[in-house]
C-alpha cells in the first residue's frame, strides 16, 4: 500500500532548464512534506519541506508546491545544474498515536541533468 | 566529523548467520531510526527510539532487534539472516519529540548482502 507515490522513476532535463518532480499521496492525515536528495553510496540529505498550512515554500533554486485538494506536491528546480543529478525522494509525515512519528517515503525519481 | 555514522558500510554474509550494524550520531539528537531500502528502492521505517526508549516498531520480524545503549547510539542486530534481508539499511536521527517537523539526518547506509 503505497501512501506516497512518485510515478516517474527517472527524469532527464537539460542544464539550465526547469526540473519538475512530482509526488502524490493518499493518506489525508499527512500534514508535513519533505524532499530528500540522494547521491549514490550516500544517505539521503534534506532539501526542502512544506507544512500543510502552506501551498508554497521557496529556498533558492528549489520551490515546493503543495495542492492539498489533489493530494499532490511538486518540487521545482530552476535553473537545473549538473550537480542536481541525483535521486529525489518525496516524504510525508503524519502524527501517529503516542506523539511520535517517522517519515513515509516514495520510491524516488532519478533526475539526470544533461549538459 | 560525520554527523550520523554507520558501520560497516558493506556486509556480505551467509544465510543463517547473525550480524550487527552499528549507528552513532554526534548531533545531540534524542530520536534515532532505522530505515530499510529494499530492492524496489522503497525506504521504509523499521524502528524509532527516543532517549533509548522504543517508540515505533513497524512490522519487522523478531529476528531484528534494535539496541540503544545510550541516546547517541542505535544498533541493529539481525539473527538467522535470510536472503530477503539483503537491502541497504539507513540509520537516521532528529531532534526530539513531540512530532517530526524538521529534517531527518541520515547515515551513509549499510549494504547487507545475504548469500
């Protein structure tokens, strides 16, 4: 039961253009969303997050958009750079009984920036 | 001065053996996790500890036993290894409860291969 879905296993974008990575979720209890970036043989590193009370959060070249009614979020990277080539994981958080929680991850999208 | 460090990074072993993966974080965080990334690339939470106390235990076989000697360490011991245990195991940490509103810091991962 995939609660967080990234339907594009890979995405190829030319350097300098915009990269758009998409993520859908099914659990309406999710109220905090994060994007992580992962290089080969390394652990995921935090990129950007958004709370469900917002619909947009921007940090430099990275912007995350949240559409709660559609249960959809997207990560925009502009302009795309070669160092952005990595696997991007969408993750979501919901309060679980007891006051503690973890993250539910999607399968990831491999972004390839073409020179 | 790695923030979250795991050892070993690679582990190859035979079915039926018992093995451990160690994790240490020097961030002063209160909560630590073990995640498993299987062959389908899903990152799934296995355990969560807060101040040495087990908080989350997802549907993980009893052969997996986490141990937290102090809040900076969360080790994973696996008994009677099976082929399906082959995966990359990630340790992560964050600041304490109540609930996750910030990022997780991940280790580099430990790739376990069971032959």
